[in-house]
C-alpha cells in the first residue's frame, strides 16, 4: 500500500480506512463466533436433525454443519431462513454487539477470563460486582463432578442479567436463567460457570464475613391499616 501522495502530517487516509475496517472486523468477530453455538442449541431444543433442517431451509447439510461448528461465516442469506424455521427473531441468532461503556472502569479486573466490575466502594461489608463470562466454560454435557468447586468464608447472592449461569452447589447442579436469583453460604463447595451458548452476565453481592443482603418485603405502615397486605 503506497501513501507517497500523502503530504500531511497525519496518518495516510488509506491506512486509516483499513485500520477502521480492521477495527470493525475485530468487534464483529466475537458476535459472529457466537452464532454457531446458538444455532446448535436452537436445533437441539427443537429436537431436529441437520437433515430435517436442510429440507426445511434449502441449505445443505454440510453448510449447516459448518455454520454450527463456526467453520462457515454466517450471512444474512443463511440466517434468514434459519430464523424463520426456528421461529425466532434474527437478533436472537446474531445477538446485539455490546455498546462499549466510554467511562473508565476503576478497579475492574479479569480473573480466569471472567471480568469483574466493582459497583461499590465501601470498605468492608457487602461487595457488589457486575460479572461477565464471555465464553462457555462448562457445557451441560460436562458432569458436575468434573467441575472444580471451591469453598471460602462468606455469603453469595447472584442475579442473572443475560445468558445462562451454571451453579454447582454441593450435590446440586442447576442452570439460572435471566431474572433468576440464587444465594448460598460459600463454605459449601460451589462453582460458577457459563454453560453457553453465548456470554453470561450477572450481578453478584458477596459478604466476605457472611453478611447478607436485607430484603424488604413490605413498606412501613403509613396508616392505621395494620395487618392488611402491604403494611406492617
């Protein structure tokens, strides 16, 4: 690429354009990589074979297989008939590219590929985090006894915002969906994992000394209606 004609003090316009395109590709890569697992999960939910899906969509079995494995780049022409057959909107197949928060996240850190963003600055007491695990770490085909569980002092409270969160707690093995909550004593052997497909994002409240979130069931009494629902 020659930029000999460029005489300004800035970056060559052609190079700048190529860098912009590369930046867009970098942002789209994780979005497109998540399409295959979503397609496979939808097909499994419908208990449909690749051959049957091929008949319904007109897409060859080999192309469908490569799409699900990530060896074929998804295109609109391929996703539209799959969206129609599965009965889901197109954005569920593709997912929404995350809008990057322009604010500097002070104190955010990554541990074992999981990003933790602190939501409070209180020294001691309950610690609040927004937690994101972008990759599948323990699909449901992985037996619970093969997932490393840990124990430590404290109490955990979790709320799933997006995706699915696998919680192995002692002899229990469960998957939390968006809007579901779990709380437990962290002295019980436990593990948190992403069963896929796609990333999982959740809120975590952790009490290092066993502190627990206080749930307020009813508002304070404001009239003489003691004993009625909504008063105390």
